[in-house]
């Protein structure tokens, strides 16, 4: 009996970390997917049909072309390792600036991170920007405006 339990426990110990990593990666990619569906789901059915998916792919290609043109400093049509490194540094700096702005605005206890209450306050402030009638919820027109603004951000405008 002991001979059966030991290999089973060993196998379980080896497989458990990979299962945890699989869940972590799945959760990591779930939120951006949901956001893109929300942004591009024009008919509101909760999924992307052919036309919506085509619009997403076209915007993605446009962003890629614009990003490449922005990064290609010498305009030779290719991105050199130096250009890639500069672009990476610029992006890292921009991300750090945005994070600092969010923390300065919403980090009430000044601990350097947003807890659940502070994140909820940030989300409410974001929603309030589109809630024109100030009723606390987004109606159809306000949701359309929020979707259009999100799509413009996704498109890089």
C-alpha cells in the first residue's frame, strides 16, 4: 500500500505547480479578452461575430503598422535591436508614469498600491466620466460613448 501512495503523491506534487501555472496564465489572458469583446461587440450578444472580428483584426493590423512606423527611427522598414530597446524603454517609462498618476490620484492610504476599495473608487471615477445624467449607471447611449472611447484607445487614437 505504501508503495502505491508514495509514487502517487510524488506525481501529484509534480503536477500541482503546472496546474497552478495553467490557471494563472488563463486568468491573465481572460480580462483582456473580455475587454476586447466588450469594445467590439456592436450587437451586444456577448461574443464577436465575423464582422466584429474583422473590425478587431483590421484595427490590430493598423495599430501594428502605426507602432512599427513610430519605432522605426531611421525609416528603413525594419526595426533594429537598438530601435527595439529604445521603444521598450519609452514604453516602460510611459507605463511607470501612468501608474504613478493612478497612485497619486487613488492611493488614499499611500502604501504604493491600490487595495480593493481604492480600485473600486478608480473604477467608479472612470464610469462617472461617461455617466452624463449622473444616475450612477450607464444607459445605452452612455455605454455606446464609453465603448467608442475604449475603441479609440485600443486603436491608439
